[in-house]
C-alpha cells in the first residue's frame, strides 16, 4: 500500500514540475522602456514562410523600435531558453562576421529614422518557456561604451 501511495505522489509531483510551453493568451504583447519597444505578434502567413507545427514549434512576429536617443550602432539578438538548463539558444545566427560593424551602423541609422526592425516569422520551440530579446547599442558621442537592454517574454505578459 505504501508503495502505491508513493508512486501516485511521485506521478502527481512530476506532472506539477513539468514546464509549460511559451504561449501568449493575447497578441500582440508589448514591452517598452525609455529607449526601446519590443512587440510580439502573430507571424506573417505568406507562401514560403514556416507554419506552426504542433509539438515542435510556434511561429511569431517580433518588431523592435527605437523610441529615443541617437544610436551609433545597434545589434538585436533573440534567444529562447531550454527547460532545466541555464543555457539560452539563439533563434538565428550571424551571416558574416567580417562586416558586423557595418551592419550595426546601418541598423542604427534605420532605427534612428523611426523604421522598426521586423522579424516576420520566427520559429520558437514549444519546449521554450521564455523569449529573450537583447538589444545592444552605442549612442552617438559615446561610441566606446556599449549599452544593453533585455526584454524577457514569458507568456504571462499583457498588452
């Protein structure tokens, strides 16, 4: 009898400890600071773009806007977590390491003009419980000092 009760309790706690996949009850979801705004929305549904696959991944759209300040260079990185690991996984890699600075300067110019950066269709593994958007930039006049803001979306976020 003791063994049966123990097994039942272990099953109950194992289910309670199971992590929930990152899903958003309502979209869009937005977070903002004095410098930046990040919005998660439904993914674009166009021919050739990935569609969600149950049990594997969801698809979303991410938009990043510069609200204030004048950036000299900027980089945007998207990461997801992995349950039971401190390691975060990048949602996409870099194309060319050699012209990173040129790309960062070009991105900053575009953001300074009020043009947002849009990732229309990102794939987010269903096992993920967090989406992290890191923005690293330098301000004009202080190019030697990098600044960073991190936006973490957990599915509990509100509009």
